[in-house]
C-alpha cells in the first residue's frame, strides 16, 4: 500500500547539506503496523513529513519515490496531495495540546476535519455531522461526548487531548495513519491506553499505522514490523519479534541493552558510548562505526548497503555482507 | 446559522460579564455608549439646529454662570450658535471618522499583514519596506500633507487618516501570524489537507483577532484626536459641519473673554478619548490571556 523507495530529504545549511533522511526504503501493507525507531534527530519525523510532502522549507526531498496505492506522491500536483492529506493519510502528532487549536471547542475541531474533505460531495447537515463526531468521540474513548463536545482543548487532560486528536485523524476514515510519537508526552498508564486504542483501530478498521517512536519497548509490544533508523538511514528492518529476540545490527543490540529492566536479574545499563555523528557530509560508509563495539578496519573503507538476509529481514552492516 | 448566532451571542454575553467586573472598562463602555446614543439621536437630543444662531445671542455664558440662561446650557459661540447642540452634532463627525478610518485600516492591515506573515518571501519584503517607509513620517504631519493635496472633506479626511494608519495593523498582524504559523496546530491543519486560505482565515486569524480588536479600540481614540487636530487647523471636514476641532478653533480668539467656546468641545473630546482608552485597555486586560491574573 505504501512503498517508499530510496527517499532522501535534505536541509541545506551554511556548512553544507544535512541529509536528514537518506536512501530510506520501506514498505507497508494494508492493516500492518510498522514501527520506526531511533533516537532524536535520526530522521523519523522528517520521514513522516516527507510522506505528506510537508517538509518545511528550506528542507526538500531530493530523490526517491513514495508510492501510495500505486501513485507516486512525490510527482503529484499540490492540489492532489492536499486531497490525500487527512483523507487517505492522516497524522497524529506528538504534543496534543499544541496540536489542537486553542480557540475552538474540541467537538467543533473534529467536525471541521470532516468538513475539509467533504466539500463538493453533497451537503451533510450540521446535525448529521455532529452525530458522526459524537460517535467518533465515543469510539476513541472520550467519556460523555455530549458535554465534552463543547469544551476547549485546555479543559481536556493530556490523554483525552490525544484521543481527540486521534478522532480528528480518523474522521475521514484514512487508510494510513502516521503517528509521530503519539505517546511520548503522556504518562505511562495513559500511554498504554492510547496504544491499546491504536491497535483496536488497526484491527477493527484495518487502518495501517506507521508508528514513530524512540521507545523500543513500546514498539516491540505494539508493532508488527520494525525499522531501526540511525543518522538518517535504516540500519535494520524486520518482523518485530525476530528483531527484538535476535538483533543483527550492533546499533539495535545497543538500543536493547540500554533499556532498563524491572524484573530480576537486574543488570547495569550499558548505554551506547559517544554521540550521533554530524549529519553534514556523511558518506555512504557506516555512520555507526565510531560508536560500534564490533567495528573492523574495513568499516571505514567500504560503503555499506541494506542487505536482505532472508525472512523479510534487512540489515545495513558489513558483518552481513 | 442559528447555532452560530447563538454561539456568538453566548460569547458576547460572556464578554459583557467580564467587562462588568472590570471597573475602568465598564466606565469607559458606559461613557462610550452615551456618546454613541448622543450621535445617533442628535436631531432629537440637540435643543437647537447646529448651524443657526443669531448674533444678538452671541457669547452667552454657560447656564450656571452669571448672565447664562437655561436655554443655552453650555452657552453660545461668537455667532450665537448653541454650543451644546453643536457638541452633540460634533459627536457624529468624531465617531464616524474614528470608526470608519480604523475599520478601513484594520481590514487593509489584516489582509496585507496575514499575506505578508504567512507567505513571507518577496511580498513580505516589499510590503514591510513600504510600511517602514510610512512609519518614518510623523502621523499628523503626514495627514496634513495628504489633506493639503486632497483638500478638506469627510472622505478625504478618512483617506488621509487611513493612508498611514493601516501600517499599525499590518505590523501587528504580520508579527502574530509569523509566530502562530510555526505552531503545531497549523502543521496539523496542513496535514489535514486544509488550504492555505482556510488555514489563515480559519485557524490563525481566530487566534490573533483579540489583539487586533484591542489595537483597533485604542486606535479609534487616536484617530479622533487627529481628526480634531486637523479640524482645528482648518483642514478637516468641510467648514460648516460641526466638528469639535473646528469649534475649539472658533473660540481660540476669545479664550480670555469667553473661555467656554473653546473649552466645552475640548472637554467633550477629552472625555470621549478617555472613555475609549479606558475601554480599550480594559478589553486588553480581559482578552489577553498572558495578562490574566486570577
């Protein structure tokens, strides 16, 4: 349904171009949940924005293709892209409070999202629209929607705001939901509820979800497939259980080691040493090399590419070439 | 439609309630309403027509002074016209000029400011430089210049006042749009597939309109003063139309002997502008969430 091929998105700076996303390839089937995992600044969010062609200037997509249901989004006219946004591909953002418009009542904002794509396809009455909104609010688990409809965003708790945002995203029955760290701003119990809501939507409506998170634990519970990104590139990709149980790339291993465990035996956390490399002037050699505990002299010499290692798994590391 | 009317009505009632709890805003509003009523019903309220009088009745002092008569509460001017009646009629000019010039400036500033702030780029550069150019002129001097070219008259006056005044709104709206534009709800609206026009009018504008309303209120007072200044200088509305500024001018030569001729319209002006400013500042306290202290 969604096929990204060799996507590269660049932000020109005075010191040179920053490649926020480089040669990103990924495909997502109908009804699947794909997790996009990586640390801050590795290009997860830019990938999502690229899919909707919303990368803010001066950033631009310089190469690649993004096929959605067989059509290349990158070669569409702006008006066509706008018809897809919100209707076929909807997005849920990280911080629900700032994403809701502070001056409008929540119910009206959900109703507004219905209206954006209904222009010209017959007039629905205000009452019908309100009915739809109320049932959406019920579906995402907002209690007593009749009174909640007339409240302002600041009168909602964080979890409720995120539910309202999800309702807005679902309003036009999208086939693909892009979720940009939707649980990061919430506390853990609420986080679990939102994840549960998202997986229910996935199973009931068959909505595919591209789920961006920096939390490998969240991704492992919730996603079917997982793509680990590092410095703008995908370093490992595969079915979630296999990747978690048997990580191939040293970076994925490192990520897994740095998750705290609550059950015994507890062990000392082993964070990955060093920092993310400067994204300016990266070459097509391994960008994790300077932090890798399994590096070889060869790493600094030879370019690496994403290799298919069978079983739907891909990895970008010289060890597997 | 009915629903929308009802929502607006509810919001207005809420606003009115907040104003009632803000003493200075309330005082301002009451005086302002009194002036508006005065202007609207001038022919009914004024005891005499504004432009008739007889020289035999000239320089009658206000009623409470020796020689004054209750027939002319605030006295008469050098040609015997009733000052109270002229003040009542003069409110029409002041309010019209104030409201109309601010309304036009606001619309122009709002449209250009939103375009400039939202799209930036070359349009923004050109408009901003032009606005800065206009800012460099002192307002009154600029208005005098424009009036000297256009000649006196009501609409010329509006034009002269508007010509520079939209810049204030432009700068405000542009700045606010630039800061709102980066907020996440705008990005979300874009991700929803909303058009630029819809984003600006439906998402950004409702978030900045409160500061525009406050600025507009405060600008009305300023416009009224400028109108009075121009009328005082004899380049305001057409001669014969009762305007406070020209009334002050009429009495200028007689300040020592008949102080009321200049003073009374001056006081009317003072009270109106004071009321507008009280109301405007009260409105700012009420509407600006950043200043809210409860």
